C-alpha cells in the first residue's frame, strides 16, 4: 500500500449553497488521480463527515460533483464538505481495509458505524515454556502458543478455563510463580492442577495432557472422551479405583462443557455467524462464534445507520469494521449478501493469509444456526426499540425537571471515594439516550498537595478543574469535543458551589449543573436537588426521572468505589524495595530470590546483602540503612 496522500481544500464560505460545494469538489477533482484509494470528506469545523473508498478516486469525486446522489443525506453531506483528503492504494482491496480503519478511528457522521466495539477474550496455551500454561488472553497474538476463541463473554471464557483445569489439570500460574514453587499450591489440592512445578507429574506426561486439551479445543472432544473412558475402564479393571474416579471426574467435566456449547452445529466447524434485522430506522446484527462445532457465545450489535441504508450496505460496512482488528475465521455465514461481496471476501482472504468464504446457507446445520441468530436479532432489536422509546420519555422528564432547553444527549455524573482521606479517587460516568457510555468513563486520582485529607469540596474542585480544563484546551486546539448537557454532582449545596465556581472560571457558565444529595436517612427516593438560584427541591416518589437519576448516581458510586478499591489494593501491594534508590526490577528480583521477601531483606546484614548479584557495598549499606532508620 502506498503512502501517497493528497489534500484537497476549498475556501467556500460557511453559508455556501449545495451547488457551490459541488462546484468546489468538481474544481478540485481535476487533480484527483485515476487510481484506487480512500477519500475523506471534512466539514467546516474540521470534523470528518464521510470516509469512502473507490476503484477510481477521480471518477468517484466527479460523481459527487455532478450531483449523482442516491439520497438526500448524501446531498447534505456534499453541501457540508469544505475539504477532502485522498490516500492512494495499490488495489481496491487494500482501499477497503484502509477505509474500515479510518471509519473506526474517525467515526464519521455520514457512515454506517459499528458502535460499542470491544476485543473478545480467547483461551491460549502458551508454547514458550517447558510446562505450557493455559490462560485467558486479549489482544494481538504476540506470545507463541495456540489460540482458541473468540468467546463472547468473560463468563464464558472463565467457565471454559475452569472446566479445562478440572479436566486436563493444566497449570494457570505465571512463570515466576512456577519457578519458585517448592510444594504444590492450593489448585493441586483441589485437583485442578497436576503440579508440574514440583515434579509430581513428569514433563512428558504433562505434555500429553496439553495435547489432549488442544485436541479437545479443536473439536476432537469425542476422541478425547473415548480415550479417557478406555483409561478409566482399564484402571477399574486393575482395581485402581482412585485413578478411575479421577478419570471419571474429568470425563464428566468434558461432557458437560461439550453439551453446554453444542447447538446442533456439528457440521459448522469454524465460522462466525451474522444475522441482520433492520426495522424503524435502526438495525441489529447478532453475531455468534462457532469453533470446532461448538457455540462459544454471541453478542448483539446496534450499528449507527440511516433509514436510506439498504441491508446489504449495512452488513457490508459492518463486516469491514468488525474484522478491522479481529482474526477472520474460515467461513462467515450471513443471512444477507453483503454489498461488494467479492471484494470483502478477497480482503478477508488477504488479511487472514488463507481462503475465507462468505456464505448464505439455505439448508442443513448452517441454516439452522443462522435462523437461530436471526431470531435473536429480531428479539434484541425489539427490546432496543422499546427501551429507546421509554428512555426518550424519561429524558423528556429530566429535561422538564431541571429546566433544560432540550433533551440531554450527554449526562456526566461525578462522585468521589476515599477512606478517611486516603487514596482519594474521583469518578465520572457518562450516559445518554442509548444508556451508559462506558468507554467514556474516567477516573481521577486526586493528587492535590494542598488538600486536607477528607476534604470533599477540595476533591470535587480538583476533578472539575482537570476535566473541564482539558476540555477547554482541546477546544482551543481545534479538536472536536462533545460537551455535556447536564452535570449531576453527588452532594449538596457545598459541592455544587465548588463546581459552579470552576465552571465560571473557565467560561462554561452555560453548562447546567445539579447537586444530588441523599435524604436525611440516606434513603432512596428522598433525594434533594440543588440548582443555582432555586431552593432545594424533591421529585415525586414515583417519578421515572427520579428512578433514572438514582441509577446514574448508583453507577457513579459503584465506579468511583471500584477505582478507589483498586488504588488502595495497589498501595497495599507496594514493595518497600521500590522506594530504595538504585534498586531496579533486576536487583529487586535478585534480592527477593535471595531472601524470599522484603521482610527477609530487612533482616539481612550488609555482609549478606553484598553476596547478592548486582549489589555492591554502597548499595548494600543504603538498603540496610533504609530498613534500620531508627
């Protein structure tokens, strides 16, 4: 792929008519190359309006200039365009891959957009150690090993991991723990590890367990269970009943997990299933992952679409963005033939390094699993439409309760957490018409040196300065920033006054802020609300708006407390050796290996410390002095 980038800018005024914008594009299209590539259209504020790809950039831009629009939406997009950027690629396939990356990163206003994306967990059997480890994994495949997945939920992968430990007794400990064990750990005592760390099983026998686990995850469960059944019968015949009982328990665990994941998909093999259902201007894509004939879970997605988008266009855009950062399976089953079907298939084959098929099955097990996914898509979209309708009514009530000019699109809720002033943390959660926006949550480790421990007002002041000070700087730098329509502050008049003072200093007086104070007995339903220029007030006990605000406040409280607990836990786990100048990770590891713990180091004499590799006389004296300050 080439790196050739062409910028096309116009000086059309903000009030330019669509005809003027089209003429601008036509004038600049003369310099566009007749080559494949990706084009980006930008508005007056520098925000990206649309990302597209073309076999010929020149021909595509000329089409825009000639007014060949399929919908009014595209006409509006062209009228708002003030500049363009082009990236030339070698082939249209490369352009398709590049387009998906740009869309996910820039989130253009006029594209079909995959929202709420996340990486999925996998199981990994590491192969860079003499006793391979099985563990949960997310992200790129940078560690040598065998990867199995994806699993659609954390529960699914944890459940499968636990079952594999019971069935195959593979270790899950880190390499450092493995190397330092002198006796079996608790997992061995509860029969979930064969303890290769202490030699209770030979590395050859442990390797056989690893091979069995790999075969099971690759779909050869029947062969594994049959072999174990034969071993169990042989142990029983030899009257080795304890061994037979252990084998029986392993067989039960494997049978249970096979039954849980099976959904009549023996002939599906390795495939991802996508079922699209669109209704009422919204769409749902239900995804299921099938590996080795087993259903490893699924998830419903609700991409941002326009009413004019056809089902093939929606699914084609969805697939391109979905696999932008995920491994592609051998088969992709869909209920709709995606737009640019052949190009997608070619791009996925290029990305995977092997043949990838996109199929629309009409019979058999594959049709069965696709029908199952489509049923789930219909039901999920029905629930989503009902929730959106109810959510809109609730937001209208919130708008009325707090005197907002319009329904809030972005609500930010703040809460602080600490224990007698220690490890203070501020939490911000974000909500909108589509519910909680967890990818925009933020925590603030309170670090003001001038704060008195337990000063809730000071903590809130610091959180507001950091949050909105950064927002103002980003706006001044020309970045597109989404401003909140409503701030909910956990606290009464005092906390609200601090928030309003910070907002005023930053010139953000137009943002509505409300203090939410718990009732006299901290009972839900007796909250008092504080707003500038108004006496404290309450909402009706059965008000949907009150219930909604309670949910927001509870979520902020949960998030802030979780962040505080994590910070406190990290503080507790701090090693005193980290505070000694000259003791880095290598020397720290050597000291811990030599003396077992920081407490053991503290008891060591200078003469003993010098014997540790990397520790000279001055450093040994410094370590000894650190632990004997008195």
